[in-house]
């Protein structure tokens, strides 16, 4: 088990995805953010089934930065309830995991 985390969120546009990704890396809350283009999401919102094209962000961070990252997502995101799901990274390339730790403050 490591202290490294993968955080998932979605955005409604490529522009917003890039803005959030850049801000998280600039603030050293994320080592890297991958933007996966145009995923289709089907979800229930305010009692209705909705469908939307979204951009999925895969955010690499650390346990110590997660709370600040979650706060930054709430600040930067246009969604009323932005997705913020943390997944533990149990193992991986040693050098890559070290790089995440060195890149996040």
C-alpha cells in the first residue's frame, strides 16, 4: 500500500477540463492529470435520467494533498455537485510513485 491516490472527476467541456487540470498541477495538488475525451455519462439528477458528454479527469496525487485537492475541485468546478472519488493506489512503478510524491506538496 502507498500514500498515492487516483482521483476521478468529470467536466462538461474540454476547456474546463484543461483549466482544472492546469490549476491542480500548478498548485502542486496533482503530479499529473490525464484528460479522457468525450465519455458519455448517464445519471439521475433532480429526479430525472440525464445524459451528457463529459471529459474524465484522472488525477494523480497523494493522501496528504487529497483534502486540499477536493477543496480546489469545489472551487474551480462549474458543476453544482462535482464528482470527486478517491481510489487508493496500492502498488505501481516505484520511480513513477516517487515522482508523484516529489511533484505534490
